[in-house]
């Protein structure tokens, strides 16, 4: 059987692989790129619009990105980093729109104010301090704060109507927040890649074998689920961007850097309303504080969503416990990921996170009435019959060795790359897709260091992302310049 030679193999047809493919295509149009996807079309797992929050995660409304410190202060460093990373994504998408590589922005991104909402004296005190600290920084200078009933009725009428007038409440708002249909965005990027030379998309083709040859190139074997045809690929660089499926393939690679990693799978569900008379009354993303013991992905929010061009309201997500790594995966995924190198970290995490496990299992057994009762904290007039339950995507949180030799559960994203730069994988979840561009820049810097140091790649990267190599956190003038362009190009202003 002939071996298909390629420069790059992208495993997974989601937003990460598509973003990396688009960037590499512009850095070097001659690269031969193959994308392999186990499903029969791209962007159908974690990237699909129904499987993620669709929030342009910028730290504007997500209270878990600004934790309260032991002394009662608020830490904003993570929010600053995430906001700067999202600005990088906006720059890249703006470039693709300007160059005609993406369609009209409304097909994948829409202006949707980002708001935080709290109640009770402690919640109000926290939000007020959060606003004071964030709005003092140029990245968040447009953030508004209010405790005014009149303003709250204007900002989020469904949330405040018929609420107890004696309840103390507060909210913040950033008007230029966004709702992103990452499924539509990804499909558009892949459609463009298919029009370029030296690109091949292989659907219904899961990876069955991954190993490194003596010549330093990777052997990748895929089997078409519809035809049974086996294809052997060989590539100089492999990217594992398969969401929850990335960890098992990283383990197959057997690179030293993969040792000790494990995964903690978490499922999710949404309450969905598509009744026009209700949907039309709410146009924002309203985030609250996560219940005690809940994972960060379970921060409750009432969202305006536009998925495949259709408006809806979503509330949730409601977390659950699962042993699957993918929505359409196997119940044996978790058990199959156990290795001698990660057994101790995984056992350690299971012992120290029993409260989390009990919380997730409890979420599974909630009734529809229980879920709507949670919704009424954000929409007091919600009726059970107006909302249906929708399964969301699977997330696999990272388990890694701690310095003490045990295990640590991480709720972010992490790039794992071979020391020779021939393979990289993206593990973890939130903020995920929103920071895909910055994540893929990191992959390119780590895996193509010599080429990234060249004047040619430096220049091309700055065309795609004008702020490349500079700090939006530190440079207010630069932030003003790039934000003015992106808000205008993407029609978010």
C-alpha cells in the first residue's frame, strides 16, 4: 500500500485544527496539509454551536476568571490574559474577513453584551470590587457597573422582572461582547482550506495507529468507516486537536512529554428556549457565580445564542458525570486512558475531589423542575413548558502530576509538545475556542522555532495578527488601535 506523504497532519476537524491549518497555509502556502476527522463532517463535537457556550470568552462577564482572594480582594491577572488572547482571535478573524477567506461576520459572530449579575450583600461587594479593579485597566475600561433598578431593567429585563424588590442586586456590562458560532466559523475556515492547493480533508477517518519512524517522521494510519479503506500517512508534523480525543492519541504517541497526563471527563446539558416572544426580550449573556463545589464549566449563564443563523436562549450548563471522552465516544474511554505513569495522579485526584464527583453525579439526577428552578434565579418568570433539555459537548479536564508526586486537576487548556517539535496536542477546556488563535501561535512558536524566527514568517504573522510580539496588557495605545479595527471589521461596535 502506498504511503501518503504530507508536511502536516491535523487530527480533528474542530476549531483548533482549522485555525492552525489557516495560519500555516498563510505562513507557507506550499505546505502539504492533511486534516483527518473521525465523524462524517467537521465541527460536530466540541466545536459545534450546541456543544459549547458560544461566548467570546474575554473575561468580561465570567466571574470564575477573577477569583476572590483570601484577604477579600479580587485577582484579575487571568482575566487580563484571557482578554488579550481573545483580542488576538478577533484580529485574526478580522484579517480573514478582510481577505475574503471568511464570509460576512454575522455568519459566525454577533454583538452580544456581556453582563455579570449577582445578588446578596457578599455578591454585590465582590462585583463592585471586581469592577473597580478591572475598569481601571485599559482592556476593561468600558465596563459599566450598576445597582440601579431602572438601569437593570434596561440591561436585562427578563432577569429583573418580578424579582423580590428587597433583594440586593448588582450587575456589570460590556456592550461590545460577542456571541460566536464556532461551528459555523470552523466550517467556513475548512471550506476555504479545501479551495487551496495541497490540502486534503479525510472525513469518517479515525486514527487507528500513531508512531514515530526512525527517520523522525510520524506514521499515521486511518481507516474510513464507510468504505473500510485503510490509508497510511507519513508527516513531519502532527497536531492532535481532537478535543477529548486528544489525550488517548497523545498517549499513543508515547512521547516523553505525554507521561503522567490523565483526564477527568465532564458532560453538560443546556435548557433551551426558542419561543420568539421570549427570545426577543433578552439580548445579552448574563453570567453569575458558580455554586459551591461546581466546576468552572458549570458557571450559570443565561445567553442569547445565534446558532446556524437561528436565535435562541440557553441557560446552563448543567454538568454531569461520564466516563466518555467524546460526546459520541465509548463508556470505556476513561478506563482505557489509565497508564502506569498517570495512575498515581489520577488516584490522587479522585481522592481529593470526591465533593466534585458527588456534585456531578447529583447534577445527572436533577429533574426538569429542578433545572427550571435554577433558571428562575436568572429568569424569575420562567415556565417549564417553554424550555427543553439539550445535550452539550463533552469536556476532558486535565489531570497532571503535582510537584509532590500526586495529582492536580486543571480547569484550563494546555499545549503538550514533543521536544523536537514534531508533534503537539491541545488538552483541556475553558476558555478553549475563544483563545484558539493564541494557542495555535504558541504551537507554531514551539514546533517551528527556526521558521518563526525568519523575517518572512515574522512579517506574515504580523499581517494576520498586527499585535504579534507585543503586549496588549501593557500597551494601551496598541490595544486602542487593534480594537478599533476589529470592532469595526467584525461589526461589533
